[in-house]
C-alpha cells in the first residue's frame, strides 16, 4: 500500500512540504551565481541585478560572489559598482584572472588603456579556461590600438579566426590612413559566422568597444541608456534594502568559482563583435569607390543591425524614396472577387492578397518557422509530394537554425519575411518597424542568397508605415484568402486537408503554420486532393508573377 493513500498522512506531508518551502532556510550561493548568469544570458537584466545584489549583500567577502556581482554590474553598465566588486575580489585573492580582466575592461572604458594593458599582461595564462585566451587577446589589441600601436594590435589579432577579432582588424585597418578597402571586404566576410551576420546585439558590454576609441563614437540609444541607468540605480543600497527585506544568508559554499561558473562569467564578459560598424565602414569605402550597389547593400545591412547608428537613418532615407527599383513588382492592392471570402475592408489594404482568379494555381504558405524538427518534417513531406510552398520565417528563429533556411532554398521552397520577433507590427513603436522587417530580410539573404519579395505581418496586422517600410525594403505585404488555423488546431490531418480543399479557389493563398503536426500530416492528402481538382501548387512569388502577367495580358 502506498503511504500517501493514508489521508491523514498525506495532509501531514503536505503541511511539511509547504512549511519547508516557506521557511527558505538558506539561500544557496551556487544557485544565486548560476541564476545571475542565466538571467543575463536571457537578457533579463533587472532580475539578474536583484539576484546579484543578494550575493553582494549576503556574502560581501566571498570571492565568487564578488566576481559574479561585478560581472553583472559591468554587463548592465553600472561601472562604479563593478569596479568596487572587482577591487574587493582582488583584495580577497590578488591576481584573480577574472577580477583583473573585469578591472581592465573598466579601465579601458575610463580611457586608461595603459593601466588596462598592465592588468591584462599580469593575468596568469595557465589559470584561465582555454576560450579566455582570445578574450584577453582582443582586449589587449584594443589597448594597443588605443595607445597608438595599431601594428602591434594587428599583429596578435591576425593569428585569430574569430568574429570579434576580425571586426577589430577591420576597424583598425579602416582607421589607418591610405587604407586599402580590399582587406576590409575580406575581413568582413570572416566576421560572419557560417555566413550569417550576427544580428543579435544584446545591450551591454559591447558598448565598451567603440568607447575604447577604435570605431567611430557610438552612443547607446536613448532606450538603451535609460534601461542601463535604471538598472544601475538598482544597485543603490537603499533600493535593495527596501526590495529585499528577507535577504537570507548564503550558507552552502564559499571561495572561488567552480570551473563551470568561471567559464560562464568569462563568456558574460566577452567583448562582442559589433558588426554594424564594419558594415557601415565597408559601405562608405565602397561609396568612395563609386560602387553604388555595394554601398546600398552594406548600408542597408548596417541599418538592419541598428538604424540609429550615426547617420544611417539619413543615409537609407533616399533608398526609401523609390530611387532603388522595386526588386520584384507585385500587383499591390489587388481587388478580389468576393467569392474568395475576404471582407471588403481587408481586401482594400495595399499588399498581395490573391493570385489571378483565372488560373488554377494555389500557394500554400507556412508561417512562424523555422523550428528545427517540425520544419524538417514539413520539408520532408513537401519533398515526398513534390510540392512547392512558401515559408514565412521569423528572423530570430532563422538565426538560430540557418540550416533550415538553406534546406528550404535547396528544396525549391520560397523563403519570405515574417518579421524578426513576431510582434503586432501595427502596435510597436514606429522606430522598431524597420529593424523588424529588415533584419529578417538580411538573415534570409545571408542564408539563401535571395532577398525576400514579401513580408507577411504577424496576424495580418498592418498599417501604412508597415507597408511603406516593406516597400522601401523591396518587399510587398502578403496576406491570404484561406486561414487554415481553425483546422490545424483540431490536431487532425484530415480536418486540415478537407478544410483547405473545400475552400480552394483559383489564385488562393493558404495560411498554414510551420510547427503544427496536423499540417505536416495533412500534406500528402492535401496535395493530392488539390491536384485531383486541377490545381497547380506554386510559391507565392510565382502566384504574384502569374497574376501580374495575367493583368498585363488583359490591358
Ligand atoms: Zn505568425
């Protein structure tokens, strides 16, 4: 007989469990260190500050706690707290490598490259994780370049094969007078990881790099600065005292960080590449060579990384005014026969709504991927059915699974833009619309070699700014005539196939989702059913091209 079948005993066990949870007998140091790191890694800076502050208050003389709190403080730009914590760590353990490295970064930011260099040189190389070699090398090179020894800086960096190193080389080179632009191009290519520009730029220590005087001065955006100041204020003891009344003592372990913890902190303090600078510099270099197309490509990439960088916004504005020919003309604002089942209001919005009602073509479209396993299954199903469709991908997912995008392109599937973070584009801040659309386009082009033709705004939510921005980026808005979601949500492949087949009309665009098992399962029946009714399955680009040809044939 199981113990918990005794009702009285289970009540007692419940009481015991809840009182244990409520008492919170101690606050584990190692847990707090791991949590501080994890929260920064997930860019949950304010939660991370609270966690690091518990370490700082509860165990002010513990080396691991000092270093963790210092790293978190540095990450959010609270340099005076960071400086105090690393100094404490150096008193606890003179020559601790992470404390020296952290202090050197702060000295660099303060414009003291010689002091920083001295600290970096004093780090014992046998006492650090292997990956930290490069971190120290990059930091040393910045110091050298800042002191004026560009050749010394380049010398050590040339041997590395790392994006941060490559970008730094590009920047140093671009700062040397009479610089040739050829190496800059080559180095920029090196600065890609697997051919993808690293478009994710977390707020944080990367701000140190330009401040060190290598690149053009980069001011954090107002939002970044506000967030950073707000977080720095949270390290203020009065704030902490009021928000953490029950700060329990840390009891389980003390001393240096474990190798795993130390690895994480090194990673946290890594000087991250800041590709927008390299893209911007390259664009200007190409412009000087009268390579207009090259200039436009790279200034657009810089804009995708950060439209507020220097004069990037002003530079891309002319590209918005129609001076760049449409990469692919599509029939905007197609007026649709009511038989397609669209409400009149939606059909009047600019964008591509449906193909020609005179040709038996249908575009299957799959939103929200890539998600590695379901995307692979969907691609397999489409390949077995010899069917072509269109994937509207979410940029932030695409950078995580570039191979999925390459596979789509290799299979002849179209890859189009579905925004970077999948927000309601009609409700976000106006300045976020461009990066949402453009970043994803950059990722698609970098992985598939093809600039997208269409953006499908998440949920179909759009406004004139979204559509104008899409147009400026060489894209049109793409919508649908058949929404299969209600059928997809039943979980039944048959329901999905029947739902779409019953609603199929010439020129239809079918909205489905990448990740739904019912959809993957429906592919064989759906493709067969549509073909039996005389439909040809095409990509949305083909549907648009044929609709355009149809319209021209009539006029
Ligand atoms: Zn979506």
